[in-house]
């Protein structure tokens, strides 16, 4: 019993220390923005970004670099993602420059994907399934593919719920917008233009996919 209590104590103190370390990593700019963000003080958030606009790019890069370290707890990572997105959005509001918001959103999006793969076509069509099983819930498989220009990609719903695909044009090329794909149905799209296409399920917004189209 005494040993169990000691293990529990060490686990709790380790958790507290890791949270304290994460806070200690924040710069003064990030700390000020967090205070404004969590207190819903829009004017203060605006002032932080406006007064420090020349430093925001490096602040965002550092914030994401720390968040994406593998040992970073999932909760801390998601919190950093939210702060980085809010900072980049406010930077866009202050300067009119969307580049940092695009960078933040693309890094976050890419962090949720598997490594890219080159899949073989079946009957001239590249197949992606939507599925749920014991390992994943509402996922594209594969979720990150590379195909040549002119390819047709077909999404097949092998799940038990409907899906609706939509591009994320802020960070990539637009054009993907499917009808509602019911279980057992499919939908396909021809990629005539090279570039990177990010997309989600508009119903289940935690379903992420990416198609890189090469010349």
C-alpha cells in the first residue's frame, strides 16, 4: 500500500512539473497573449500582436516546435495549437497578412496525418476508404497520398455513417466538395491541377486528408 501511494505521488508530481515546465517555456509575448485570450479580452490580444508584430513569426514557430515534440502531452499540444492559431489570426487582423495563419494551419494539419504514400491505382483509379474500427474512428485510409496530375481519386465509404468531403483552401488548393456520401457509396474527383489539396470531412471535422498532385 505504501509503495502504491509513493508511485501515485511521483506520478502526480511529475504531471505538475511537466505542466510547470510547459508554462516556463512560454515567452513573455506568448504569456501576455494567453492571458488576453483566456480572459476573452480582444483588445488586449490585439495590442499584444500589434506591439510585437515583428516577433510574431518567430514566436509562432517556437510555439509549434515545442508543441510538436513527441513527448509533449496531447492536451498541452492541442492548447498550443489553439493559441498559435489565435495568434496567427490576430496577426492577420492587425496586418492583413495571411501567410502566418496559413503556415500555422498547415503545420497543425500535417501533424495529424500519416507520412505520405504513393499508392497504386485500381482500374486507373486511386482508392481512399473512409472507415471506423477498433483502432480508429472516422478516418481516411490512406489519409496522405501522392498522385500524378490527371489522376482520379475515389473515396469509398466503408464506414457506418455518412461523410462529406470539403477542401481547406486557406492552406491548399480548393475544389474538393463532395455530396453526402452514405455508407456503401463512393465519390470521385479528378485532379487536373498540380499542387497540394487539404481536405476534411465536413460532418466529422476531425477527419483529415491530403492529396499531393505532381506534374
